[in-house]
């Protein structure tokens, strides 16, 4: 599965002569890590988004790392409920297949693999579930978390691209 990084990368600094190590956040973006986050559409379907280490992440998805990590673990441990329809050819599609088999639409930030002139600036759908899971099937704490990043009128089942920057405030890697 994809790495799910800590939301608060840190460095050690010397605070005083006794050399007490203290964790100081240096970024609110997991730079260089293929991070996954989740959102819900207008009809209650859920999608997984993988950043490729550089895609935008809604600020609300980084705000509560403990619950986000719990949601990630919960969704990836769901039983298989259907088949995955892969929409792109990949050398290792395992993660995208696993998401879709558990009812999640799966999008990726493919720009990380493109030359700048071909940059699209959107998440692209890689796999679709044959049996989508609904937000109403999740425990209340996860429903609440996902409602903070509901994508208005968008429906994943007919959205090949998601421009998350146009939908909500995002955090991005430092330049």
C-alpha cells in the first residue's frame, strides 16, 4: 500500500545549553511522499487521492492527522465488495485495484510523471469500483471527517478529473 506519512515533518534543534531535543514542524505538506487522502462526492461516494509526492492536499485533510490515519486504516481494511475497473495501464496497479475493490474511486496526481509542458494540474481517475461504498456505511467519526471535504455537485462516477484547488483551500509542496 501507499505510504501514509506523518503530517508534521520535524527537525531537531538545540533550545538551550542542555541540548533538549524538541520537535518543530517545518512543513504542513508531506513533501516527496505518495500520500493518500479521501473525499466524498455529491451522492456520498468516496474517492482516494494519491499525491505522487507533489499533488495538492485539502488543508482540512491535513488538519486532523490522527483521525485521517484511522480513516485510511479503516478503508484499506474493508473487505472486497466488488471488482475494479482500471482505466489506465500501470506496471503495478495493486493499490488502485485495492481501493476500487473496496468501493473507492481512485485518483492519482499523474503530473509528477510528466514534462512541465504536459502538466494538467488535476487529479486523474485511475480506477472505478463496480460497487461504490457510500459515506453512510462508515462510522460517524469518519462521516463527519469526510463531510468537511465534500465536493459539492461533483460525482466521481462521471468525473475523469478533479481540480481540487478549485474546490477548496489546499496545501502544496514548497517550491
